[in-house]
């Protein structure tokens, strides 16, 4: 069974606004609690958390070495914290943007539809939900394909862009087929062998996009 994906509302500026001092303190405590020797084994990760707590989440884009090497591990810790938020009390819980939880396979199947129907800019935005995303850093590639993707996010500006783009290039529920016949044909070819249901992904994401648009928020995807 594919991994279910939770969709959360986040501050308009994106992931940086999620990593508040209170949440970083909670994540730090969770790392130490899980591994009593974490102060030694996870020294750089804990130093990264302390750095962001002191300088703010916006420092994600200008991390000194070697803190940047632990960025993906920090995102994995955050994703695990969010996905399991319903099992134990957490500080600063994020609001769910959709009651639906599509599978990662659903999102990937929907990517085939997006790739056939939409411009590259929209396709790149969608890939952030499928493959995960890191904030662009100096000297780093912006579009990183994660081996084990855990977090993707859109800022509020990207929420508006994707919401308008999907309405322009896709027919509505229940099938969310591309508007053009040729795109419908090519999206079917790309989906051959895929297990996911793109309509299930579009249902959840459309609901989340509408809610984020009304509230002026961004969106974060955790699996």
C-alpha cells in the first residue's frame, strides 16, 4: 500500500514560517528522547535546529557549512512529527487543509496528467508534492528529487498560480481530464502501469487549494 499524504495549511511564505522556535524546540526534544545519545550522534542536526531557532526559519536559504548537510534529515524529522501529530500531543499543530489523504501513488499518477496538460511551470510546482522540496540555497539546485520524499510545499503565491492553472488546463471533477484531446491521450499513455488514482489526488488538492486561497496560506505535504 502506498504512503498516505497529509496536507497542511502553513504561513504564506512557505516552509520557513513553519519552523518556529517552539516547533524546533519540540523537534529537538523528540530527537533526544528517541536516542539518548543524540547529543553526540546527531550533533550537527541539533546544531542546525539551534541555529534556526536563533536566526529564524528564513535562514534555511543561507546555512553555513556543515549545517546545510543536515537539512534533509531535519525535514524528515518534521515530516514524521506532522504525520504522527494525531497520536500524541504536539506543540503548534498545523491545521489540516483537506480531510482527504491521497496516497503518494495518487499524486504521482496525477503528475502524469499535469505533465501532459499544463505548462512546465505548473508541472514543476506539482512535482514538489511528488518528490519533495528544499528551499533554494546558494550554490544548490532548486529542484531536488528526493530518494525518499517526505515534504513538499507551496507558498501562497504558488497556491494561487497552481489553482488558476489547473482550472485553465483541466476539466473539473470527477475525472479531471486535460482540456485538450491530445493531452488526454498522452496522459493516459504516461499513466500506463501506475497504481494511483489521479482523480483522488485532484479531489484532495483542489479542496486544499481552495482553503489555502481563502485563508491566504501556503500548503505543506507530509508523508
